[in-house]
């Protein structure tokens, strides 16, 4: 039973978001940690630490197939909650603001990230670009809502960045767990290699990348069309899960061309897919479809009878 409690405690920890705000310094905590002190890969490390705990439960616990189904369902529900409330955007924090707890006392003085904030403001003012993930996220997150002249706006952006990284890490965990779930009927869990995540089962699917010579939003428009017209399907019975599985597949197996012409893995796809589907972006979707139709016509006309 101790193993079950340890696993359940680890799952609950991974699926919890607790946000607090210290007004005197205008800084946030996420799950008792200061936001500015959390590295970009913090949650990915948490996920990697959880994997052997889960595999130990599956190897030594009872009813492993039933257990992995329950875990997969819990993670999926958390991802759907985050996506439904537009994680990574200002709308998510507007929704979540009532659950942010104010605190009035602290025991340790946190890093405020002021050096980066000063550099960031200077770069924005001089229209310079920076390839760091945090910089790119803050620019995209603002979307006309912020100009980051106030430190509190910067603090909100950093909080959103950390929550976005949490979502991406949870997506990675879902891919891992759903792979175990898919292979469960064919796997003897008693033979799981607990320490080596690369060899979690004898039947894990090969991680194959498909390279698209398109930018990220064009890939979103293409797959929105394929999904809506039912040219591809992952779940015939559950439309919501069908879309979720599509996004997971794209994030696991596709690359796109960035503005420098480099091939980049699609780490997260929810934002672009939502933009392609948005009612306010119909004209852009039509433009892509028209271009797609033109390409098909050109290809058709090139074929010889």
C-alpha cells in the first residue's frame, strides 16, 4: 500500500496548480516556489522524476492496465481544463484570478529577475529580438495588452510563462502515459525497466519526425482542414478527444520551418490550432484553403492521362 500512496501523492502533486501573490514585491509563487527562480525545464524534470515512480507501481502493483487507464484519464482531464481556459494567454489568468491567494509574509527573499526585466525593456524599446524562450513568450503573451513598462506586467508574464511550461511538461507526460496505455494489452508489466525511460516497454512506438516545409500556423490550417473533413481521425466517438489526440500526435512527430528557415520541433500546438479555428480568423483560413486548392489544381493539371 505504501507504493500506491507514494504514486498517488506524486500524481496529485503533478496535477496541482497553486498560485500565490506577494503584493509588497509584486511577485508570484507557483506551488510554493517563486516564479522568477523556476527554470524553464523545471516541470519537465518533475515529469522525468515521476516516470520511474509510475513504472514501479505498474510493475509491482495490482491491476496495472486498469491503473494506467485511470492515470491517463486524470492527466487528460487536466490538459483539457488548461486548454479550455486558454492556458498561455491573459484569459487564463483572468479566469484563475479568484483562486490566487494573497500572502503578506515571507521567510526568504526571492529573486525578482530585475536584471532580465531591464534588459527586456531595453530590447523592446529598441525593437531588438532575442531567441530565448522566455523573451519570445513575453512578446507573444502581451498581444497589445501589455507594454511591460510596469514591473507587475512583467511579473504576470513570467507567471504565465511558468504555467505554460507546466502545460508543456504535462503534455509530455500524457504522451508517455498514453503510450503505455495503448501498449498495455500487449505488455507484461512485470518486465518493465524502471530506470531506463527509453526502454519502458518492448513495444514502444518509434519517435519518427515528419518535416513540413511550412510555418507553424500553416500546419495548423492544414490539419484543421483534414480534421474537419474527417480525412484523418484518432477517436471516432469523442470529438474532443479526437482533437486532443491530433495535437499530441503533431507535437510528438512534426517539425515546421521557423522565420530563419530552420526545422523546429512543434513543442506546443494549442495556440496556433486555436487561432486557425477562431471565428475572427476565418479570412486567414480561407486564404490558406485557396492557396491549397491552387496547389492541388496545379498538381492535377500536371498529371498525364
